[in-house]
């Protein structure tokens, strides 16, 4: 990617890779959770064997999460910088494969794998309980959630190919995109927050919470969040439901940042868009695959570039004490007007608390 690669104030650009933005950063002594619940996995969990991808069934090798794509690269680079990484994955086999591959490349890497499905509150509670009981510290929490369900040309989000999703409910009877992309993250953060606070106080090291959102947050329902119809099929739009869930990621980070600052805790909370990324999703469709890859070299990111902003916000000293910001291409960027609505953020917090209680 070079067409829009002008460097920003941080000295980095859309072309910067995760290794480049963390060059010289020593993460030794830090522990991070990197977790995701990929949409393909959620679909399989609910018994949908095929999904309306462009060209047919969802390819099983392209599960989004800590065990593939951006999640893998984020885990690898954090481990390369000395961070002890705990991967939260739904597919334990894939997670173990990633762990083995990383340790083969980086023999000194510290990587653990734990089971987690962000669409299930029971799974989130189990994961948090097991982690909190492990005795491990927690300095960094990164959750990469469900990626865009729309063609990259339409939304410009961080994965391409999955067309509009039909209305579905989670195991907890919450609309699936909102449940996976926001509510599971909100619950997990709340359950791990005391551990993070204690570690920050005892170690005198700043904790960082990173919400991986999307530019899709600019396209929610007209009112931003459909509080009264969050799990109502009437008026449902998969496009706007995705935007709603990504808007929730930004609002959550902003309100969490406000609360942590008010409490005087050395923990920051920020959100980001990783960028539009080239994949080989169309590998069985020669002409389309060739076209996407050709265009992608000019305007889309590879996985190494796609993980850069996440690693930058998680580790870089430039981000020390920076909280409640939205990042794009490893630089602070402007979020949408909905995302900057403090009253909407407070309302979402209270609403989310009511759903998880």
C-alpha cells in the first residue's frame, strides 16, 4: 500500500507495519490478552453451515480472530517485543497452531491459549474467571471483534467479502452483531478491570485497553444505537447493525476513559480502525481474486500493516497517558459525531450494564 501513505504526526503512516511501529519498544514484563470471536466461528456455533459470501460458502480457513489474520500478527509482534500474550480464541486447535508457529519463529516467546466465545456471556464469564484465578498480571487488553460483513469497496473496513448477514440472536437473546462486537467485550472488560487496576497500582505501569473498532462506526442507524430495538428484527439492517456495534466500541472506550480518569487509575482506553486489508478470500475466483489483489497493492493494507495501529496503541510510548482517542494509521484521527456524543456514551454504558446483570 503506497497511494495514501503520507506520514502523520506520529511519524507513521498507513504503510507502516506492526514491527516498524514497535521497533525499539521493550514489552518485557508485560502481559496482554489478545482475543476475538470471529464471525465464521459464530456462524458455525449456531449451526449455519453456509453463508452468503461472494461466490458461495464461507471458506473455513479464513476464521477471523486471535488465531488468524490481524490477531495472529498482533500476537506475534507483541511476543516479539517480549510481551507475554494470552490468546482468547473460540477455535482452540487453530489457537494452538498459531502458538506453535510463533514459538517456532521466536523461541523466547511467551504465548498461552484460552477458550473464549465473545458472543456468549457464559463463555466470557468462564474465561475471565479462569484468567483472574491464574495469578497472571494484566497490563494490556486487546479485543478484535467481528469484522465487516460488506465488500471492502463499499465500507472500507478491515476485511472483505462477507455480504449482508441475516438477523440472528446470540445464546443470550441479543442481536448477534451487537452481542459479539460490543456486549461480550464490555462484559469481559468489566470482569478483568479490577485485575488491571491492581496491577497498574502495584507495578506502577500504565495499563492499556484497546478497542478495535472500524470506520464502519460512521454508518450506524440514524439514532446511533437502537436501545429500544436492539434485538428487534423489525427494521433490522445488517449494514447499520454492524455500524451500530462498531460505534459502540468507540463509545465504550470513550466512556471507560472518562471513568478511569475520574477514578485516578493509570489505565487508558482507546479505540481504532486497523484499515482495509487485502485477503485471498476470492482465491477460487481467478479474475476477481486477481483484480482485488492488483488494486489492493495500491489502496489496501497487508496483514502486517493491518496490525500496526493495534500494536502502536498497545505499546508505543507516544501513546502514554493518551486516553479516549480514536486512532487510524497509527495516528490520532477524528471519530464520527455520534462517537463523540458523551451522553450517548453514558447511556450505552448504563444500557450495557442492564444487559449483562
